C-alpha cells in the first residue's frame, strides 16, 4: 500500500549494536507500521540521544492504534491485537517478539505508546557508541 516514509534520524547518532540485527529490528517495526497504518499515510522513523547514554529510536504510524489492554502483550510470540487477521494477511506473529529479543540482547528496552484512533509509536533503546 502507498505509504510515506519520513526519516527524522539525525546523522550524528551512533549506537552500540550489531548492524544486521538492528536492520532486522527496523525492518520489523517499519513493516508493521506500514501494514497497520493508513493507506497513503505516514510512517516516521526518528531517534535521539537520551540523558543516560542511550540512543532512543522510534517508529510512528497513523493507523488505528492499539487498545491499552493489548499493549503489554504485543511483544509476546504469536499475539495478535486483531484476532481476525489470518496468518496469510498478518505474518507469523513473531516480528515484535523478535524485536524485543534483539533489543534486550543488546542491553536495551522496547515499548509501545498508543491511543486508539491516533496511531502507535514503537520505541527502543540501545547503548550509545
């Protein structure tokens, strides 16, 4: 589906991470943001340095959002917010679990913030290089 990918990542940031694994994290998050975002909508990728020597990265979409009761579970293997999505239409249900595993194995954290009707923002942190 047509989507506008907006890159708001400053060029001067460096994280301590395996480049291949970081690419997988970003692919999974951007893929989900497109899949669940509005047609012809925006997916925004951003990052910043935090005060505690971390790099915080986020992927934001303008989709339907995630109900608050589902947010703690979205990183579980095979969990689906929309139970009506088939495996053919919705992937394996492993993408966010893989994101969580990779980020935590690098010493980072991952979380989501969302309000129904206002999209979702997936965040993760990595140690600053």
